[in-house]
C-alpha cells in the first residue's frame, strides 16, 4: 500500500526566514511525486511534479527536490502570501492504477510579516 | 476553458437525505476523480473513472455512488446521508502526460457538505 507522510504538521515562519517541508513516501514503483498548494476554502493548486531521484524544480521562492525515500519543499525568504497548506502526493506505476494519487496530510505554513 | 467546476459550493443535509454533487470539466480529460477532505487531513479517494461508462472504487467508497455517462460529467451520489459524510468534496480530472510520465490532476473548487 502506498503511503505518504508529511512533516511538520504546521510551521510558523517570520517573513524572510527560510525553511523546508518534508514528504516521506513508500510506493510500489514511483511514477511521479506531486506538490500542491491549498488556500483555505479552495481546491489544491498544482505546483510541481518530480519523476526521479536527484531531480529538482523551482518556482519563485519554492524549490522541490526528490530522493528515493523523500521529497523536500524548500521555501527561500518566504512572504506572507506563501501562507497555505502544502500537500504532497505520489502516483504509482501500473496500467491498473488509474493514475490515482495518494496524499499526505499536508503541512500548514504560516508566514508572519 | 472553465476547467473543473463543481456545484453546489455549500450544502446542509439532514440525516437520511440524498443528494448529488455535480462535477463538470471542459478540457476533454478522460480520467476524473472524487476526493473527500476532512479538517486537517489530506485527500482520500472515493471513486474514479477512466472514461465514460467506466468507474472504480477508491479508498473510501462506502455510502457513495458514481456514474459517468459522458466525458464531461462525473456526478457523486449520496443516498442516505450520515454525519460521517460531513466533509469537503473535491473533483479532479487528468491532463494525460507523455507516455510513461506522471499525469497531473487538476482540481475543482470543492463542495462543503454538512450532515446534521
């Protein structure tokens, strides 16, 4: 069974204080690892897909990295508008998987001005 | 394109009532999904469909039914609402990636359901 564990559950930062969110996973053959951002009362918004260990992707103040067991979402010099819940999900290989996603419980990030 | 749309945005049901949550996408995506999200939790897959006329169960299908008669629509039916079904429901659809690459799911805005 595929599993995703995110830590910490909640993170409070001061504006400009860099940090990282962790996503540990077990999957029967990784097809892709996804990061989503979710604002209160809204649906998840796609950020990144990572496919293989060693891969990195960047978008503004966010950088996602991937190893064989975990992914990190690094936030550099965050701003209050980066406050949101960040969700990690994995998609397993296999034609019968229906491209389903298994989600972690998310990290709620608050950036104070 | 409007993307993935869901109706209603909010709904309060009494125990035992029935309702249908609507989901429509205008991107010609083949795959569609229904998730529920409880407070402080991640998303749990209820049902999914890989094409018109084809549906399959996810992690938490009990108490729900789905149908897929068209590519665009994927309604979720609650037959006998229970307090345990109080949650936020999200519909998603897939933009197929390149062969062998992961498929990105795009989500609707959600339906907030309360069962009293």
